[in-house]
């Protein structure tokens, strides 16, 4: 029902696609009289302001579009309805590590919203007026970076080498037009995947995994012991002596607001 909230979420969804830039239709606010747009055959991101969400969700045009790629995020109930298009659910099998990281950050966000009655995470108008606290901003930023690292993995060598694009496309000399060849990149990624599969099944790799586990166990033991508590206390005292009892808020325009407790 909130125009500003719909607009902000539409832009946030596009922002979460980093390192990619959304290159198709984008309508932060789609008038209800233009609902036929959801049947558009091209990819799109669009928001709709309405006091009757159910009417939009149950509209025949929406139901038809959901069979061919449309997914709906209801900001009132926080429920995501994923398209029923064949094969999509299989593609959305989330990497276990990614799911664990996002679940952990999600729990952190919920905790921050619960412990502070005036948290900007509770109310969009509060976010616009006061902005985020450092902890809130850090947690949301971490979630964004986790997604960006995940999507960057799809790029293969393109992410690490700014000149790698030359290997996966052709340039027409007369016009200078560059044509990307997806199959060339897929072949390279598949070859690396086959080699990775072979390495993972070796004793060499198994020993590496056991070594990682042992290092983590030793670190956990150190954290429980006296040295771990000493380091934690020292870091806390240094931080407290520098920052005192001040907290910062980062508002929607990016300005810092400082409030003494």
C-alpha cells in the first residue's frame, strides 16, 4: 500500500543482482490499469501499489503470467510466490553454504529489529526518517556481499580478468560490434568442473578437508579458553575507549546521524 516502500524494494531487488546490471524492463511502480503488462514476454521487475493484494494475485492475467516466469513478492505478508514455470524450481536449488549464510544473517536482522523498539527495520517511515544503525547497515551490507560473491562465481575467469571477454566473443572488424558467445564460456566452465570433480575424489582433497576441520576445532578450543577471553576483552576495551557510548545512524540519504545514549 506504500508507494515509497514499493519503489525502494523494486530498486533493492535490482541492486541485489550485483555484479550484474539489470538490462530489461524496469517499472518501480506499475499502475493497476496496466496490469496486462505482466503478460509481457520479456523479463521485467515491476511494483504495484494496491490496498487489495489478493485481487492482484488472483487476477487471471497474474495467474497466466505465473505459469510462464512471473514470481510475486507480497510486502504485506512477506511471502514470495515463485513461478510455476516448468524447470524453474530445480534451478533454484540453493547452495547449502549460501543458504546457511543467508539464514544466519536473516536471524541477525530479525534480532536487531526485536531488541530495538525504534529500529528502522520495523517500519519503512522510520528508515526514511532516521536511517539504519551501524549494526543494521553492516548486516544488510553483509547479505548483499554474500549474494554478490555467489553471483560472481558464475562469471568464471571474466570476474578475475578484465580482458577475458576477448576469449568468449567475436568482433566484427567493419563495425567494431562485439558478439558474446555463451557456449565458449560454458565449455571452459564445464572443463574446469570436470577437473574439479576428479580432484575432489582424490585422497589429496580429502586430506585438505580434514585439515580444514582440524583447524576449526583448534580455533574453537582457543576461543573457549583463557587466551580467547583475554583477546575478546582487549578488543572490547580498545573499541569502547575509542567510541564511548555513542551510536551512529546512517539515514536514507547516506548522511550520518550521531545520538548519545
